[in-house]
């Protein structure tokens, strides 16, 4: 089925499904944009939610386009928790027009944003705010299970507090508090723990020859031994810099689903405590 036909079916299904009440034991059908959000919603919603993720593993949330299957699945969704990744700018209004009964909730509310940086999920402190937004939304649409959402939120926020403390402990001894990345995903993480993120990519593009030359000098003079990259972007430039200066290239994934393990691993890699 092509996308145009899928959208037509989606419209019909959307009007039909939005009129149906949620059954006594039927979980709320929820869409999120990226994998880490699925964990956030599942921790707060527990057994009362069924979560589907829009951006599939290995794909970039900057350029993602929903598949016809996802478009159809959205017809039965009650909530979409958006987070500010670029593909949402193109698709949210389309999705809203196709499914008027869908509750679209922006989890950025209440968070002070960095300019052009959507990666708020990489800060456990900001995830606590997102979790409260998720709880408030679920409780307003499913009053019967409000106590469950309250308790789940409390437990999840306690886990996030522990994660935050662990990350501070891991990164505290670090003397050189700079780390180099290809794509600037880790700005909120760096701000939380007193680090400086040095990106290779500039405004979504590889650096030109002059900028690249300056980066190579900076890598050499400031003693960067590791360049962190992610699988969703080409890493040819990072590999070239690393080869020229005998540095290593290490993959860290801001979109990994195992949120707690992933952030602890990333902190250890930045701190030089976990050699891969």
C-alpha cells in the first residue's frame, strides 16, 4: 500500500477510533518519537499503556519519514508525546489533521531549552520534568489509574535521581573536562556535569577545509584521545581526524533504548574508565 492510500485509510480509521471509549482493561495506545521516550512512558504508565516508537533503530530523527504501516497504526493512538526532534516539525501538523482525536503532548514544556538542541532526554534532570508531564497527561485521560501513575512516577524519578548522582560521581575526577563528538547530541548532558562538548559537525554539516584544519590543531594541542560518534550519521570525517592524530573512534548512541545503562556507559567512556 502506498503512502497516499495509507493516509486515506488513516483518515477513516482515525475518525472511527477516536469516537471509541477506552475499555476497562484496554491500555492507552501511545506513540513517541524516539526509543528512550518509550522507556519513560512505560515506567510512568506501567501496564496501563501500550507504546510504539516512530523513529526506528538506526534511523536519524532529523530526516525520518513515517512508514505507511506507522501512519495506519497512528489511527488507533490516543496520545502522541513529542519531544522536539526535527522530523516532528514536518509531520506533527499532518498527523494532527489526519487524526483529530489524537492528544499531541509536547514534553518540552517546563524545560529551559538550549538553542537548536532537541536532545533533552540525555539529561536525567530534564527527564524528571518530562516524566511529570507524562504522568499528568495519563492521569487526566485515565482517572481510574491515577494512583498507579503517581506511584510509578515517584519510583521512576527516584531512579533518575540515583542515575544523576552516579553520573556526577563517575565524572567528578575528570581533569580535562572536554570531549569531542561528531554530532552535537550531548549538550544538555555536558551542561549538567560541568563538561565542554566539542563538536565536529557544524549546523548539521561536515566542517569545511579551514574549520577542519582548526579542529585538527585543537585535537592535537588539547590532547583529545577519543572522538565519539553515533551510528545514525556518517563518521568519515571523524575517522580521518582520528587516523591523522592517532586517536580512537568510539560509538555512543543517544538513542539507545537501555537508557540507564547507556548513560552510565557514556559517562565512563568520557571519564576514561571504560576502554573499548
